[in-house]
C-alpha cells in the first residue's frame, strides 16, 4: 500500500509522501507489529530521489533490529550506492561484497542486534510500482538470502515511498503505513 505522510488517500490506499524526511515512517506488518524507518535512514534515501532526467536509480541494503517480544522491526541505517554498484536511469544492481561488509560491521558494532532486513531502491516515478524484475529479484532473495523471519523491500519514488514484506512460503505483500513525529522516538 502507499503511505501518506499527511494521511491522504490514493486509490483507496494509504500512501507516504517524502517531503518531510525529518519524521520517521511506520508501516503496519501484515502479521502484526510495525516496520519503522528512522529519520536518519529516510534522509539518506531522500538524497537519491530521482528528480532530474540524469539521476540514476540508487539503492542499498536495509540494516536494523527485530524488537524482542514484539512484532516490531526498526531500520536503523542503510547502505547507499557504492562505486562498484551498477546504476542506470531505470536499473540498480548492488554488488554483494561491499554492502555485505557494511552489514557485517553493523552486526559486530551493535553487539549482534543489527542485521540485514532487506533492500531499498529508487524509481523515477511519483508513485513507485515494482517492475517484473523487482518482483523476480525479491522472490530470489527470499529463497537465497540469509535473514530473520521476513525481508522488507522499499521503493522510493519522487513523491511516495512504498513498502513490501516477504516471507518464505507466504509470498510478498504490500504494507500500509503513516508518518510519525521524530519526537516520538
């Protein structure tokens, strides 16, 4: 589902705008709990929004925590495009090794609480729609990658952020959400 930071509706679904990246975004997980992207990660992703015709697609890994005793998941940080990644206007391919090194460093530096949560990337459209290649890559990651109970996928459009949660055997479902004040952290 789309998320609106202002709570507006689009095609009967909540949506999120990206004009207030000082706030964090909370998505509702389909089996309960919240998937939350903290302000620092929102700001870093916002730097890569494709606002001009020359801007390439960008992306990286989501790194964060599963909150013990709840269904909540928090994105504490992200990786950003690195020189070894491949970027065009409509494609982004992240190299495994360089991003994996950052994921492993976060794991060690956090005392084994921060882990790989999924992927994010941009699209050069207002309300991002996952391509067939996006969906194929997500399905492949669910069968290949090592992760906790779920993988999360964010697409950052020029006006909206959309999120999906994937679980082996359960498929991939879009999440709904809303903006929260950064003061509530």
